[in-house]
């Protein structure tokens, strides 16, 4: 089974390398994609993912913005469930990230570049998951980072979050599973427990569904 890894905002494939290596040790064929998160050519990136998916089964694994890239790719390209049966996201704001909206308040939203094309900004409505692929959203609950500080400034209460993305933002109606781990936004990438969860989800939703 192949797993394609898509990294988050302001990150690259080097940061995702330990996760890729641990998954390879579990026997997966891993394709750790690097792309310029703030100046990505959406169509070119989706063409690249198309070429890497092959006949499948391939699992899309996205951290933060990478999860939005994965879901937006499926919304646009309508890939068959036989080729991509499962999407796993880590700390992905499926409803958009309030922290990105906060950047507009202090006039630094330009740092986001082209990343907003994948749905990073809150849309004030719930976009349901309409696709046949299974979607597993893994969220962090260790509230260490910029998010609680910004909550104190801009909001009435501090939301439970991974320090960057709130747990509520990682939910989307129609998802298959929502799992909470005690990790910060970035630490999820390096967590052995998260690797175990990814492995479990692949075995549960892909391996056991393959024909004998």
C-alpha cells in the first residue's frame, strides 16, 4: 500500500521525513511530497499527485494545510475510491483556521500567500464530506502555541486546540472518525502514537477491504 504525505504551511518534506521513515518501517511505500505551500500552482500540484497515486490503493496523509490540499484535490479531481480509499488528516482545519483570519486583523495575511486557495480561511459554514473515501481526522489537544494567546486577545474564551488549530475546526460533518491525541500541532508529526493510529486506520479501512 502506498501513502502520499502532504506537509503543512511553512513546512517541507524534510520535516515530514521522520514520519515517512517510520511508516516505511511498517512496510508502506511512502511518497513524501514537497511543494511551496505559500506559492503553489494548484493545478500543477494536483497533476503531480495524480501521477503519484497510480492504480492504488493509495492513502492520502496530510498535516494541517496538507490535509486541505488532499481534500481539495479529491473534491476537484473526483478520484475513484479504488485508487484512493482513505484520507487521514493531522491537525487539519476542515472548517478553516481562525488563526489565519487573525492574521488579517494585524495585516500580515500576505504571509499566507496562495495557501488560502485550499480553504485555509474560515468560511462560516460547514462543508460536509460528500465523497466515498473514508476520512479520518486526528486532532491535537495540547494547547501550547499561538492559538491560546490569540484567543485571549480576540475572543471571549480559549478554545481547546493543539496550539494552532482548534479541535472544533478539525471536525467536518460526514467524516468517518475523529480522534483526539494529546499532542501539539507540530508534535503530531513526530509522535509514535500517531504513527500507530495511522497504521491502525490503514489496516482497518484499506487492507481489510481489499479483495482476497
